[in-house]
C-alpha cells in the first residue's frame, strides 16, 4: 500500500477543533494514510505581530492529536531558514518522506497564492487539496479563477480524479466541507478578555494554554 501523506501547515495559534475536523474530513475524502501537521516557525506574513512561541504551538499540537493514530506533528521549520516559506518546507519533506504527498490548504489562504514566495514551484512539487473554511467565499468557479490568474492557463476539472488538471502544476483538488466555525483569532480574543474557550478546542490544549497564561493580555501579540 502506497503511503499517502497530507501536509497541513499553519500557525496553529492555537490549534482548535476547526483545524482537527478539517484534517479528519480531508483524511477520509482523499484516502490519506497520514496527516502531518506543520506549525510555522516564523510565518512570513506575521513577522511583526507574531504568534505565540513556536515551542508552545508545537506542544499544543502534540497534545491535540495524541489520541488520533495517523496524525503526527513535525518541527522541521525550526531548522529551516527563516521566515518559513512553504515551498522550502515541502521540498525538504519530499526528501525525507517515502510516499505520495498532498499539500492541504484553506481557500482563504490559497486565494492569495500569487503573493506566496515561489508559488509556481510549490504547486509543481506536489498535488494540492484546497478546502473551504466556514464564513469564506469559495467553490470550484472561484478556485478556477484563482488558478487562471496565478498560472496563466485554464485548468480542466477531472471528475474521476476530483481535481483540476494543469500543464504547469500538479493536480489541484477541492473539498467543500470542514464547516466548523471556529477561528484562532476569535479564541485569542476570548482568552485575552478572560472568556471561556471550553469545548472549542481539545481540553488538553485548553488546560495547557490556561496554565501558562499564553494568551493573556500581557502575552497576546496579535
């Protein structure tokens, strides 16, 4: 059986059930063997008001998936050049993971793909699975428009593959789901205000961040 690994990157500041449910649904939809969570060590678009320290986001991710076989976390971006460019991370993982890799990304991020460093090289490295987050626009037509602008060619939808086929890119899958309306931004605001975040993220994660006052007004940076 060929190993099929979904690469799920993000700041995870903090990780919550929206992230985890998206990963669960994509694992089923794409028939993935594993999902590898990749917390950004230093996100290129968040260098001024950066996230909580990498070690805490890494620790919270490990707690969040500790009871889910097939889900794992890597700290690879801690050892890569800063800031953390996705193309460098995926290229490095391709050298170490034996199997088929699929890059997982929300449409809200993917629609700005032209702003990503060396995005053409990234899309040529592995297939990509774009999923729509709740409360955001999306759909096949919107994704097609993004691809036309970014790659200057008209993608062709393949029903059997469930993906757009392109000449200068690996297949681009689309998944309409993952509709838990939870965001890290909202969680940080609730924590800064002293409000409850119980049942919005795993209890182990909640206990970890509360115990360390990670998102108190003094610690919150974004």
